C-alpha cells in the first residue's frame, strides 16, 4: 500500500527511517519547520535550517525513492522572540518559492501568549498574501483545548480560506471544533503524549474521513514514524477495505497538499481484476 | 530509587496514555453496541474491567499491592 507521511521531521531522524519507510510503502514525506529543542537566537540559523529542509533533505530522501516536501515557519515556542520572528518572516518568501516547499508551517500556539498569537496572525497573513497552504500546530496536553479554541478565534477574525488550512494534533476533545469550522484536521500519533493509533481509528470511524489527515510522530523526542503503519494495520484489522485505507493515508494528503501545484502526487484507486 | 515526586513525574504521562486507551476501549464498545443494536452476550470482561478500576480508585492500599490484586482479579477471566 502506498502511504504518505504528512508530518515528518526528517532532520531529527536517521537514514534507516527512510529505508524502513520505503520498504513499508511510504512514497512521500512532508517536513514542517519545528522547534530544535532549544531556542535559536539568530535569524540566520533559521535560514540555514530552511535551506537544509528545502535543498539537502530531498536528496537524502531520494536515495530511498521517497519524495520530500517541506514547510517553513517560526514555530510558536520561539515566537516569544519578536525581533527574530519578524526578521525570519521577512526572509520566508524566498523559501516559499522553493520547488519542494508546500506552504507556511508549522505555525500555531504553544502557551497561547500575546506574542504567539501575533506571530500566528503574521504567518497566516503571509501565507494568504502568497496564496500558500498553512499548517497550524495546536498545543500539547493540558493547553490543547484552550489553545485550539484560541487558534480558531484568531482565524475567524482573518480573511482565510479554510480549505487551505490544516489544524494539527487534534484529539477527541478538539476535532469537532476544527472540522465544524471547515478546516482540515490532522491527528498525530505518538507513543505517549498525543493520539494513539487505536484512538485515531476510533475517530476515523466516528467522523467522516473527509478533511482528516493522519501523521506519525517523527522528531528528536520519544516518537515513532511507524505509528502510522500501526494505525493502518489497526484500521484494516477492523475490517476496512484497502481502498478505504488508501483514501485516508494516501489520497487525503494528496487532496489537501495538491492545492499547491508543486505537489504532483495524485490520488490513486486500487482496481481488482 | 525514585522519590515520590520523581515517581509521579516519570510515569504520569504513560499512565495518562494507558487510561485514555481504556476510556477509548469503553467508548468503542458503546459505539459498537449502538451500531449493532445489542450488547455482547457475555459482558464479564467488561465487568471485570469496571471492577478493576474500582479497585484502583480506592485511595488506601496499605500493602502497595494493587498489581498483585489485579492479577488475581483478572485470573478469574478466561
């Protein structure tokens, strides 16, 4: 089965991930810009990071037959540094033009501070000005419900096209708000801290699978890119057909990401002879 | 060995995850009952889980032997 990893932080992972993903049917990964585990101090550090994920990382993925795409943003944890955020935002349009860059992300909220909200608004404005897709991070754990509501409030006051916005890391308590407002929703499968493969399948069964994306977890912390395959196995184990799985784990990413013409992977249909 | 605070800080998130899995299982069962229009013929496993949670919810376990008690409890289920 062909699989797309819509949210994958490749720079924190080894080539062995790529090899194993390739062996398990992954045909493309998308790498949003994220927090490095420490607060970066210089805009130039971001510029080099954006160059890494837009120029170098595609070559590493290609060695294993995997397409690599990226997103650029200042993540919410570093948005408290207003001067740095504004300087990076000025230089982001250069990277939006890169052939593998799909949009602005992951922006969003962490503690929902005034500076984070201002940075989120600036990122969304930039994206809309350049007709880009947006990937929005919602907070973890106890901040999730409040942060998700705040993201939706911020967006409701802006002139955005919900079709082009993916709000990520939804769980049982937040998914209805996101889908109800017309945005795409992403579930992120972590070993401990976010959604689990089984709970994700529960959500897929409870809600329409339209506008839903499923991500694994792949960063420098406790995470596992193969939670996505676990989720597919769980989905199939409950009796869902291969084509239904393809619609969720391959075609839905194609539908959302395909709004950017740089994404040239098309939805597929399994035929039976 | 870990201090009381270290014990909670180290294992809280994993316990949270495990309880969410139990909650999701119970929701999954209810959804299934709603969809199929009937309960399982034998709900003893469900009842066993509920009894186990009641045991865990008791604040005082002077012997700190909850795991041992749960193993004995679950041994009654085939």
